[in-house]
């Protein structure tokens, strides 16, 4: 019984962890390749369909943005999902963006 209790305590300790994710990207026009200012970037940390953290940020004057989260006490690190939108452009949904990537939006007619 004592071994089982120790095993359960050890397992519980291994299942809880701290997790953080970070990305820094640029949003640019697909035709001109110029950064787009004031693009809305909605970021969600999701695990198994459940949202654990969400934020809305905007790109700066060069089209650059940073998104991050830090979550404690979970067994699996959440997935970073972004929805990137601006009026007159298409909306992009990206999962686990690579830091440094340029995300291109296409201008609508």
C-alpha cells in the first residue's frame, strides 16, 4: 500500500508541469510583401479542445507582433492557435507558428 501511495504521488508530480510558448512574427501583404500595421492577432492556448488562455493583440507599425502564454499545473502543453484578421484582407488561422515566419494576408477585391 505504501509503494502504491508513493507511486501515485510521483505520477501526480510528473503530470503537473509549467509550460510556456512564444512566437514573434510579421504579418505582410501577399502582393507587396510590406508589413501590415494594426492587424488583429487573436491567440488561444488550447488543450484537447479546451481553451486555457486567450489574448488579443495588434501588429505594430511594421506588421510585427509577439504572442506568448505560460500555463501551470497541466499534464500536456497546450497548442498555440492564432487567428489573424484585418478588414479588407483574408483571415488566416495558424496552429503553432514558427517564430520568425512571415504570415502573408491577401487583400480582398
